[in-house]
């Protein structure tokens, strides 16, 4: 396959950490919210091992924020998600899938409550800002909706606690999961949240002044040398092992929250008005037509291909597609997410995966991959 190159034109917004990312040798990127997201510095496998053992610094500035502020801020946030948000405390984060009037998933952001009348939606890859602005205008809500100058930098890995405590203070060890504090780091105000797109633990630092990107990176880089800090990125292998789903890959606007397995992030009987109430109530009665499942695929490592792989039943009929896959060194197997017909989605069912002509046996598992390896 020939190599591809990408021109970093003015249509692609720069990250405050872009200079350091390039200096540290990032070689592969993807596009995310009209920005580049660095993926590879060495290899997925090497970065996976390091992430699971040490600590990494990630440029995730592409996780853009949509700010909603004003007297009707809570009313608007409640309207766009089936999750109850009134109980979200100031300083708390909530995973809050956003759904349209048909129950289709628009995005799956982390919602941060900054004040009684002020929220950030830390979004995955889609034009949430424009969608929310349209709803606010159409409903006549008394709010401002805009993208603030906020760019997250992530510190992830089992040594993240020690590194952040060294740089910011011992009190950071007491920050609860999905809560944040206001801090001054590298001479600039930030929000420090215990969160991040890995299962290894860590923090996301919400930089609020893009001119301070190099200063923030350099402070952690120097302090992190004693912990074997390396540059990294959200890791495909680790996220599938952890069960972290990716909007745009594993679910889209054509998916509903039941299909995606988001039942624990919905409060269908909440008192506040929300726009997908009727659609989700109907799906709850009938059940979704498809389900996003975990697949444990037998055999040696499969090639890393972009193509959707077909999932087949025992008769060879097409029943779904693989959405994300990676070879797991921990379980010595190919792990995957797949969308399959609901009738075939029960845990324990055996299926086949046609990976570009290489047909393998596979088993539908729950998130406890280790049971599959025993």
C-alpha cells in the first residue's frame, strides 16, 4: 500500500501542543474535529506496553469543548441527552450520550458542570456545536453556545498519580473519578479532571489559554523523566481491552443508545424534557434491531485493515460487521467490537468473522476478556 501524506492547511486547526508532538517524532495521525490527532510514535504494540506499565503524555486537544452558559443552560443540556443532569454537581463530570429526536446518537461527550448555569461538553468527533446552537436558537433558550479556547492534555498510565502529585500537589490524589478541580499549572488556570480515554488511570488537563501549550507540556515532560514518561496517544489495543467505544467507528447517528449498550447512562423517566423521549421509549418496548458486542476472535494476529469485516452465523449468512479490532498481547487473541443482529447478540454465541477472505471462529463475550482466555 502506498504511503499517504496530508497537508496541514489553515482548514485544520492547530493544537497548542502540536510543536512538541512533531518534535517527539509522531509519524501517524488521524483527523478529529477538524484537527490532527497524533496516533503513532513507535507502534501500537510498543505504546500499549508502555502505557500499561508507566505514564504517557497525550495531545488530545481535538477533544473540543462546547460551552453552554446562561439561565437556560441546564434546560438545554437536559433536552439533548437522556441522562439526568440536574443532579450533576459543580466540579463533576458525567458521561452523557446526546441523541436526536429519532434516538440516533449525535455524540457521546463528557459533560462538565462548571457552575449552576455553565457546562462544557467535551466531545467526540462530530459537529455538536452547530447542532446545539440550532436547538438553542430554535427553542428560544436564554443561553450562549460556543467553542471556548480549551484544549485538553492527558496524562495517562499507572504512574500518572505520582507525576501529577509531583507537579500539582499531593491533594490531586484525592480527586475522585469523573470530578475536576481548578488549578494553576505552568502559570495558567486549568481544569484538572480525573478522566481520560484509557483504563490505566490518569488525568485530563483542560488548558484555557492556547498560547501556554508548550509551557504546560514542558513542565510535565521534565517532571516525568523519573517516571519514564513518553509521548503517546489513545491506544487501539488498550481501549478495546478496556471496552471503550469510539464514536464514528463503533456507533454513529444511525445507532441508538440501546444498540450501543448505554442503558446505564440513560434515565428514561427523568422529569426534565428531553427530545428523544418518545423514540427511546418505543425502542425500549421492542428492543434494538442490532447490538454492539465484544468479539473474541480465535487464531493468530489478523492484518490491520480499514475494511469492515463481515460477521457470519453458522450457516454463513451475514449478520453484522466488525467496527474496531486489534490483536491483544495480553490475551493472545484478536479482540473486536462488532454490530450484529440482536437475535445473534447473546453472550456465549459462536459466530465467524470473514477478515478479507480469512475466516475465523469467534465468540461473543462480555467485557471480561480474561474469562475467554482461560
